[in-house]
C-alpha cells in the first residue's frame, strides 16, 4: 500500500490528514495521483460530515438521564461514527463532489471525470471555429434525435449557411431532444423544433401552450402561441429564414464559425429569455457535433 493510500485512513478521525494526501500526491505528480486514494479520501470526508450531522441531530433530541456519563458518551460517539461510515460513499452522493474538489486542490489543471454534465472540457470545433464550452451528456435519446433530423438539417444548411449541427443542437435543446416537443391541445405534433412564437405577420397554424419565460431573471409560467408546421423539414426551413433574413440576427450569422459566438449572439439578440441560454445551447451543439462524428 502506498503512502497516499495510507494517508486516507486517518481522515475520519483527523481532518488535517488532507495535507498528507496532498503531499503524497505531489510527490507522484498531479496527473498521476492515485485515483483510488482520492476516492477513499472523499468518502472519509463525507463520513466526517455525516458524523457531525448525526451528532447534531442526536444533541437536538437527546434528553439527559441517570445512565448518562463518559462511558455512554463514548459508546454513542462510536455508534454515530459507524453510522456515518455506512452512509458514506454511496453512488451519486456527496463523496463524488468532494472527490472532484480534492482533485482540483491537488492539481488545479485536472479535468473532471467523464460521465456528467460539463464532464469534458475538450474544445469541439464547429464550422471552422472552436468552442471551449463543455458538452452535455449524450445518450440514446440524443443520438436518435441527431440521426432523425440530420438529413433535413443538412439540406437547409446548404441553402442557408447555418451549420446543420447548430440547428440540430438548438432543436435538441428547445425540445429536450424530442421529449418535450410543442404539441397541440389534442396531443398532435406542431413540428415546431425551435420554440418560434406565432408573432408578427405569421399567418400559418398555431399551437397554444404553457411555457416558462424569464422576466427580470425570474422564471414565470405563461401561455403563449407558437408556430405550427406540417413537417420537421418545414420547421428547419422557417428557422433558417428567421435567423438568416432578420437584421436582428445579423451578428449571429457572422458567428457561424464559432459555437459559443453563435449561441451568445442569439441570446444577445433576444432569441430566448433564459439568462443561461448561450451556455446551454453551446453544450447542446457540442453534443450534436460529437454524435455526428460518432455516426459518420
């Protein structure tokens, strides 16, 4: 067993043992840190937290009695410690977040482990540009959505100059990758993939639904009318006309070489009211780019 692993054994009783973990890792080099030891250290820290939580709960409810004394206090403390250990290290628990924080403390340049949102910080190029915004996690739903709409998006991309990956990514973000598409009250599809509202001179079909709008940064539920189409291909074409022909989105069209630049330009122009829209859209587009490479 190496020194790094040994240092984690004392963490439950001695929080200062993190120093030994840091020094042991530094001796090996940040990029070669013992991942198993980090995981154990994170579990021990979570155990400390759970121990204090249980202790606070016990003190808030425990009443004094004739049997109270140093011996009973010691037994209770040992029991609390055992409970804390059993409750620590569970999948999706606090220890996973602690593990990531420990890695950053030991090696500030370390990248988070893959598997969650924001997991990959590797730049993904798009239409000659690059974005440093991380990808959202890709799964069967995202892959199926990208495959379903690739042909229609590619045809519109040739006509409009907007990359197909940008359009599919935005459609994926707007619809929850097809899970939350805008529908008519009878449940039939509106084929509106981009959340375009039926405002201005729109003379076509309309779907009226409840949506979330951000007013002064606060989310509010509102009823709004959205455009409805006869096909997904028509939705892509209408989106391209809106972005390509409106002076409002001129800056976005000049940023088609950059995922982040395009997304930020759409947000600045007021495409959506969500203050985090640009970051969310960038992640969706980068997810689409990744899936397109895998499907090629």
